[in-house]
C-alpha cells in the first residue's frame, strides 16, 4: 500500500502539462537578486544551451525595486531536460532574434535540476572582478601649465617614476566596456569608456584643448558642464567609480556592475595617488535557474 502511494506521488511529480499543440511542457524558474531596471529600450532574456543549439526561454524586465516581471517560463520538457546550461543576456526591447546578443550577463551549468548563475561563468562576463584594483590622481593636464584647477580632473595613472598604469582590471569580452565616473553633487558624470588601462579612453568632452590629456583613462572637468553643474569643479570630497557597462549601452547612467569605487579626500591634493576599493561583491547579481 505504501509502495503504491509512493509510485503515484512520483508519477505526479514527474508529470508535465501540454501546450495547445499537445507538446509536453515543463517550467523553468528563476530566483535572482541584484538585477536592476534597464529602462524602456532593453530587456533581460534567458537562454538554454543544448548540444548544438541555443533556445530562448523568454524575456523579462525588472522594476525600480528589483522585482522581476516574470520568474516562471514554460518550456518544451525535452529541451529543458537536455539543456546543459542557462544564460541571461541584455537585449533590445524590440527583439533579439533567434540568437543571443553579445551582452551576456550571467550564466551557469546545470547540475541536476539547478544552475547557479554568476557573472564569472565562461558564457557570461567570464570573470568575477574580485581581482580588480585601482588608484587615481587629481590633475588637469589639458589646460596647459595652469595650476589653478588641478583638483578638477581625475586620471587613472601612477605619477611615480614617470607615468605608469594604476588600474589592474581583467580583460572584458565583446559586449562589455569599463567606464569611469565622478559623482558631482549627486550627478554621475562620465570620464569615458575604455578597454585598455594604458591608453586614453573614448571621451574628452569636458576637457580643455590647450594640451593633450594623459594616455590613460581620465577626464578634466573644465568645460561643457552638464545641466545643474558648474565647471571647473573641485573634486575634493566627491565619489569616483569604475563600472562595467553593456556595449551597446542601455543607459547614460552608470550600470549596476561596479568593481571599484573611491571617496576623494577633503581636502585633496593633486598629483597624489589615492586608492580605490573593490565593491563588486555588493553590486554583482546572484541567483539560480531551476528546472
């Protein structure tokens, strides 16, 4: 009698619904924390990987409180059972097509019924960013020899023994770039995106043109201040950060993956090397996919 009850319960647990075409369906459940709102133009999309195929599990959004619009996704039972891994990408809200894009955020290998999802999986960003280190100086090289606004620029370089690198950042895959930021009166102002820590970044929109900037990531905040701000600005007491940004970028604001941050001393000294703190553990999303 007991054996019969167990067999009945086991059969119920293994049973699947069928869709309107009579195909057996099973459910993929996502339990993820730390994701943020992507705005109106982008969505998150899940994917399962089979031997020679990647299949979308569907899209979802995240509200301003971190709540997911959908956590359960009906899938063909055979495909879900055969899936070796799961991945989350960031895609245009207009549609991704049949293949995942390059902005691959989280992934994990199925072990039994669950896949632990991380940014460091090889199908995602590929590094946990815990090795990231950085230092910066305040300086304004683009205004020539003037010494009146030296605390108005931030540069990620080591001034000792000639100019050398001050950032130790792992290489990012296609689909991602680093970006520097200064938070000025609660307004995040970009210093520019970059891939190399020993070359100039992609932006100089706030710098003077009297002389060239350093061949390292950084920016002088001297011209073209965003609305509500005034340049030159004394960066003493401000916050600086480096984020990992989607490419193409979903937003002009900082993305939530922040491997490094720092609080500029007040008062601060120019051309003095200041440390940054690794903050990736508090900003990286975590979760599991369950089938």
